[in-house]
C-alpha cells in the first residue's frame, strides 16, 4: 500500500467519501464500509434530508399477479417515453432484493393481510398493480432510521453532520502539477458549527445530495433540498440532463402556517377524491384514470381549476373511506392535521400543488459513474434514465436503494489508487466577513418567486424569457457577493440554487414541445422523437 501524504490538521482522508445521508448515500456507505473507511457528510442532522419525509412507500413487484415487465411499462408510460429502458429494467428487476435488504435491517414494513401476502401493498397513481410496500404513511422515516442505526453501528463508517459541501476537489486544485489527471479527489466542506472550511479527501466520492425543489417558492421538500450536488458537479465539469422536468406534487397541504406538508399519493391511491369547494369532482374532465392519473396530469388539472375559478386551493376528500380506515392507513397525516385543526375523517383537506421532485440532474450510467473520474452519484441528484419526463410514484426511494448498491459495487471493483495528490487549502485571504447578509435573504426570496411565477407547472416562452433575464442578474449578484465575503451555509445554498435555476431555465427554453412535466402553451404538442436535454459545462457557463 502506498504511503499517504502527511495531511494538514484540517484535512481528513478516507477510502471513500459519501456526500449525503439519505437512502442513496447510506446504502452506498454500508456496502463500501465492508472494504474500507467511509465518511458520510450531512449538511444538517443525519435525518434532515428528503428520505425521512417520504410518506408513500417503495415500488417493487412483490405480488404473484404482478410482473417486472408491468412495472417497467408503467414507469415508461409515466416518463412519456423519455426513460432509458435498460435503466428502468435494471431498477425494476432489482427492486425486490432492495426491499429484502431493508427488511433485514429492521424496517418494519406493514405485514400482509393474508397468509400468502408477506407485506401489505398499496397502489398509487400511474401503477397498474398494487406494488407499494410501506410503513403506514411514514415509510421514509422508517427507512432513514434503519439505515442510520446500521451506519452508526458500523466501525468503518464515520458520520459527520453539520458539514455543508462547498465544492468538489478536482484536478484543478492539485498543487504543483501543470497537467494533472482529470479526477475528483474529495470535497471542500464548511463545518457550520466551527465555521471553517476543511478538505475531506478520498479516491472515491459519491454524490447523494438529493434534489433541488427548494428553488421554488412552494415545495414539499425540506429546506436543504437546494441542488448542491447538481451545482457542484456542474462546476466540476459534469454534464447535467433534463433539468426542465420538475415534478409538482398535486397535494401539498394549503395552510397559512405550514407550507410543505405533503399529503401522500397513497391517499388518492386508496380512493381519495379531488373536489372543488362546491363538493363536485373534476378529474373526469382531464383524464379517464381520474385521481389515479400520473402526478403531472393531476397537478395541471388542479392548477387549471384554481386559475379557472380563482381558487386558492382545491379539496382532497377522504371522509367517504371511513374514519377507522383513514386513521389506520394514514396515522401520521391524521395526527398532524388534527394538530392544525383539521379532522380528515370528517373534513376535506385543502391542497395545492407544490414542487416535489427533480427528475433531471447529473448524468450517470448504470454504475452511477459521472463524467469525472473518481466521482459517482446516486438518487435524486442524478439523471439515470429511470424517470424520463415524469417520475412514477414511489420509484424515488427505489432508485436510491438500487443505485446506492450499484455505486458501491462499482467502486469496490475499481483498483483505486490509495495515494492522494497535494491539494490546495481553502483560500480566504481576499475575503472579509459580510455586513450585508440581508442581501442573501432578499436574493433567495426573489429567485424562488421568479421560478414559481415563470417556470412553474404551465410555462410560456415569454415567462421563460423573463425568468432567464432575472436569473442572469441574480447569478451575477450572487457571484460578486461570493467572491468578496466569507462563506456561510446560506450563501453556499444560494450560490447552488441560482446555478440550478439557470440550468432549469436553459433546459426549459431548449425543449420546443410539451412532454411529461414540461408543459408549454406555445408548444402544446409532443414531438415524435423523445430526446434528452443535455447541458455541457464545456460549452456553457456556471455560477
């Protein structure tokens, strides 16, 4: 084994580095840890990411009447034909094994109601069969806790919370080498408690940072979903793809004090009805599948009704299902709504669409490899080919689990060099502490409102042009601020958000059709050819 270089006090060295502590990151870490020392970075607390917020469940073929081929076709239909079939087939075929691994870790999936049914399966919009395994209506939390417990118990895993990744360390940061190999060597990360930037070095780095839905004013995501991995990979030279496909969940709670509480897809899957204030249903005017239509169809239908009638929200009615059924199937939702003064066993729930999931991201292959050597990615940060133009419900956690495993397998199969080049320290010699941090808050608010108003559920060329102009100005302001002041966690996130916003707008302007989650009134028809939108930083710009 080659001798490791002597490291400065603030630098850390591991055999593998995982950025993100959700389902994708911890799945990768648990497998990598069998062969070396692994660090897992979390921007906030270990369970603060989107995994713990996932309510519905995980899609897998577990019923005798279901088939992997049917799961593949449902995924392709939801993705409007833009999916990569090989990826879809790979994920669907490995789904049941992923569920078995979680069960072995102690995830308490709801048991089946008959002797022949191992687990209870529910159905969600876009699925032709019941294939959603779940833990009541808090599946993500149960999965997150099981993975965290396993990681905490593993002697080769170091969990490092409150560590915000700033930029990937690449060949550009190597000292004394004029033409170093193009490769990732780790990450510069801000210790948000000690307020210093450290170098965390590894021959293999995994991005598992989640999506970017907080770029919108209203979102079901936790605050940390700011597109960090997408922006860092873009700045490091990786291509991104299909950033225009932003999934808006149809049913986010409309409430003056709570703006990001999701009402799970399973509420409609189990028979919930969408209604107008007068009590009439409206989905029959938009799709024969009614409330079981894919999310993009339902979100556009709600948006159209709200605009047509000038409504602030529509209603999701579960009352006809019976109080015992509602409390039994949706205990978390029922309890939270009661805290807010809504009894969903007797009252319809006010709901609105909200940004929920990023179907685009860093381009990866079936092994999770990016364009940059030494850098892999898994989960919502990626564009793997699974989701196409619209993600099928409950395929998100599944993607994390399958690709987390694939990434670990590929890294372990590599003959990665154990040596590490001399890396430049973080340079703060030309910056000062800011006395104008209010600028960050103002730019953050303006960016998210711009994206909500102009790059939302229904788009026009004029709206996108306005968004492009404003985002360009904000990018310039943020970059100037970033270059003059010491970084904070808020500034790191704003810098990443404005980069992601730019990528979304550029991608949306490039797509001259309506497909899946991208709907343009100027181009309402779907083109005959299904083509990815690919942005290459070698031919573009970054923040």
